[in-house]
């Protein structure tokens, strides 16, 4: 049910990732004052964008689940949040590396995007204990969806609040990810963003296929066990 | 809907008056945390940022206790079945629970804020009282809305005591930011409010979003 069009998608992801890496290493110019380490930007920022979009998409899928009562939407929302958390941890790690290399500290509290991201990841990590401490299937899906919606609405609010708090004490003169990138850097960034988005969708589909397959296997095993019980 | 909410709220308040479970515990907890901060920071009096931070972190931690006790009576005595069987919609249940939590928080603050002024705060509280009351009221609305939602989410899980603080505290980070930033200039030596408007605007936005959101999704919780 989820495997339709998976192969071309996976192939496109591989091509896009390879192109992005090639552009990052051979095409994009070295940053004037940060040098080579600035190239982590092409992994870090697309990863952050993909992860945040995944959180919000998880919330939207949860709304569809609550409206339609179709539990496959809950599965989609769960897997989207799951992949987003994995990417989110990657964002925090690459962010820390970048901060250490360019500012000399592993963590800087006056970088509002990084701090908001930490709060969001901390919140979403609670999704797992919440989901798996409810045994009843139908209730588990419903409660997880309510969490996904509330947390999805929380993401932009939290970003606004943290940015306001930091802008208050540390006015940001220059935006690093703003629209003032030179042309080659911008092209590389856009290709990296596309590659990361494709990677997200591919991983999401793969996880859905595997979850679906293991659920089907469980169902078949149960049926086999029933038949054997009848025969005996 | 309002009548049903008022009835449930009256039940909760009467229960609290008779058992005296949440409010005294929360108040006692705030005083304990003040003592902890006194020794942890090794300071006799605080002002400015430190004072605002200590006050709001303490209030949020006290709110965690209130939230985890919010559905306690229903759960322990099976009263939840009665509420769910009653022909009232869930919105009134949410409104009643959020209002109860709001009133508990106000009751706690009536003691906790003057106690803070007495025990830890350097400058007096009197000068900026109207501003402080506004911030407290808006902050409490946000805590009450999110708290009632989190309490309902956690009520049916096995790991309830774990879920409530882990879920509530990150969700309240924007409230902490806005309240602490707005309170900070009020608690400095001889200084009036500054930038109050934008923090109150942020708090109001947060309150509106989470009240509406909770009303919208509460129907899907606590059914069966």
C-alpha cells in the first residue's frame, strides 16, 4: 500500500544526495571568514528545515486522523514525527559542531534557532513514552494525534518566543541564513535542501512499508496459529 | 455548557476545600523551593533577572504538582465514568478543569508571591503591583489551559507521573520566557516596567492559541 513509486523515489534521492555532496565539495566557494567548516551549513540547515516541516506535517496528518478516524493516518503521523526526531538529533549535533568550530563553544545560548530547536526536540521526545504507555490501540492513536497537534502548534509559538527573548538582549545584525547568499552558495543550498527533503520522504515511506509488513506478518502468524489450534 | 462547566468546577472546588490536597501541597512546595534556591545560589536577596527567574521557575514547578493531581479524584474513585456518562460535552469538562487549575494557581500565588517578596526579594514588591498582577493573571491562564490538556493526555497512560512534567515543562517554555522577561524590570532596584507590551502580547497570543486548541482537541480525549 505504501510501496507504490518507492523505487524511483529512492533513486531520485540517491541522485540528489550525490549531486548535493558534489556541489558542496567541488562547486560552492569557501566561506571568507569561516573557511571549510562553513560547509556543514549545507547539512545542518536543510536537516533543520526538513525536521521542522516533518513535525508540522505530523500534526496535519494527526488532524486528518482525528477527522476521518482512519488509523493509517495516525501511523503516517507517528512515522513522520519519528523521522523528524532522528533528524532533529542530527541537527543538534551538527549545530554543536558548527558552533564549536566557528564560535569556540559547543553550545551557545544566544543562537535563538538552536535553543528553540532544543526545546522542540525535548518536547517531541516525550511522544514515545506517551504513545507506548497506552495499551489500547485505538486510544493510543487518538492520544498520540492530540499530542502531535498540540506540539505542532507549539513549534512556531516557541520559535517566536525564543527569538524575541534573544533579540531583546542580543540584536542580530546579520542573518546567516538570510537571502543574501551569493549565487553559487544559494544553488548548492537549494540542491541540498531538495536532497534532504527527498531523503526525508524516502525514509518515511521505507519506515511505513516496514511497519506495514511487520503488522501483516503478525496478522498472518495469528491466523496460522488459529488454524493449527483448530486442526489439533 | 457553561452551566455544566460551573457545576463541575463547583464540585472540584468543594473537593479541594474538603480534602485540602492540591493547594496546600503546592504552596508548601514553593516555600521549599525558595529555601533550595537560597542555599543553591547562596544568596540572601535577589533582584532583577535572577529574582524573576527564581519566582517563575518555582511557580511552574508548583504547577506541575497541581496538574498531576488534576484528575486524581476522578481516577482514584472512578468518578471519571460518571462524568463521561453525563450528557455534557467535553468542552465544559475542559473549561471546568482549566478554571479549577487557574483558581488553584491564584490561591498558591496569594501566598507564594508575598512570601517571595519577604524571603528572597531585595527590592519591594509594592511599586509595580498592577503590572505584576497582570503578568501573573495572563501567565496563569496559559498554564491552566496547557495544564488541563496535559492532565487529560496523561490521565489514561501508565507512566502518568513521568509524562506530566516531561510534557508540561517544555510546553510552558514560552510562558516562562514571556513572564520572566516581563517581570524582570519590575523586580530591579528603582526601575519601572519596560517592554511590557510585547511580552503581554506574546502571553495573550499563547493563551488564545492554547485555549482554542485545547477546546478543539479535548473531545478526542477521555472518551470510551
